[in-house]
C-alpha cells in the first residue's frame, strides 16, 4: 500500500499594520501614518477598497484607450469617446 504524506499549505503573507497605514497614506496624502493608525479598522478597509476599485477603473480605461484603435474599423475609438463624453456630463 502506498503511503501518502500531506504537504503543508503555505499561508498568504499578511500585510503588517504599518504597511496598511502606508498604503492608505499613499492613496490619501492628506493622512499621515499617525492619523491613519487612529482610524477604526472598518474605515481603513473602506478607504483601501474604494481606492483600489478606483485605481482598477483607471487602469481598465487605460487598457481600453490603448486597445481601441486596434478594433475592427476603429469602432472602439468611437465607442470609447461616446462613453467618456457621457461620463463628463454627469
């Protein structure tokens, strides 16, 4: 009979508190590390989720901008310009 040994699972590396505070201070320069450390954890989490979501949206738009000229007959450029025109009017 074969003997099977379980391999240990590596845990994800957890960010240290100061790294989290530094990330908040990076996205929101009006906060210092000391001010961020005094915020409740739920506020820090909300700030980071919001900043990451907005940054991801910016990156998505940049990818669309780069890719649009390479679409069939440049339709992506028209579609993208219409989207940004609509967004600018809101």
